[in-house]
């Protein structure tokens, strides 16, 4: 079994070795031309993930061991997720809606979107771990490290939302969902690393936590695979019609 500091570094290394910014779909979205169908697809499927995120934090809070510092931080995170009052913005779901509506998606269109199979798999995978107190360490690894860590990825000094071409005409207000997370998730990931390295008290738990980060990041990659498949199918359909 690794010492706590060494194990924390191993968790951090596992996260940093699984970058989804390398996915071809994100590279295509970052090309210097307007591609609203692709960005709308990415945004509306991302919304399916945002809709359930507070439930993950709530599950972790409910099942957190008696560690007042960490349970308080989870409560703080949940309060911000639902209200946005700490960041003086709005609830994070509302901020995501603001971004999507700026892309020209209507509330009715957004409400009609169903999760793709890969999106559903990512949602359900994390829900499985946060719903059981026996798998708290895996839930914290999946949500606080692997998931919140997605917002900290960079390529060529740019975060995910900064790679969107300027031709979309998005304003700072439209992108505030991403800027809030870019700031907050630095602390959330740090807290996740601290918490998981503390609660994993056996070699098996340590191994499970590392595996969970790996598997969660895999599912984020598959999420983009699903988006790519759907996008290419839409393109083929449009070509056939034309």
C-alpha cells in the first residue's frame, strides 16, 4: 500500500495521462470556421451531464464519512452548483442553458434532446458509485477528480471553451459556465485528491480509486465517440437529402 502522499501523486498522474482534448471531435470543433451543428450537438449532450451533476455531489455529501472539513466542502460545492450565489452568477444548469441558447437552440429543442447511449453510460457509471456508501472512494474519484478535472485540461495554453472559434460570436456572459468551472474546479480537484487519498485505507481501495479515474476518463472519451458517430450520421443524412 502506498503512503498517502505517494498515492495522491498517483491519482494526479492518472488524471493527467487521460486527456480528452486529444479527441478528434474536439480538434474538429476547434477549426477556424463556423460549425454550429457540431457545437450544438456537443452542448446539448453536455447539458445531459450537467443536469445530473448536483445529484452526484449530493450523493457524496450524504455518504461522506465523518470528516467535517470535507463534508462542509461538499455542501459548499452543492450550494454553488444549485444557486451560483458563491460565484455571484446563477445556478450552473442555468449558466449552461445560457450558453446553449446563445448557439440558437430553443428551450423546446433542448427539452426534447435525449442522451446518446455513451452519454447515458457516463451518467450511469458515476451514479452507481455515488449511490453506495461502500463505494464512496470510487464516487469521489469519479466525480471530484476525473470529472471536475475535465474542466482543467489545456492544449496550447487554452482550455476547452477557449478553443471555440471566435466566429460563433459568443460573449463572456455566454461562456460564464466554463469560466466559473475553470476557477472553481482547481479547488474541487485538489479537495478530491486530498479526500480520496485520505479515505483509501487499503491497497485494494487505492487500486479501485485509480481504476475509477481511468474508467471515468475512458467514458468521457466514449462520450465524444458517441458525439462523433451522431454527427457523422447527421452529415450523411444531410448529404443524402441534398
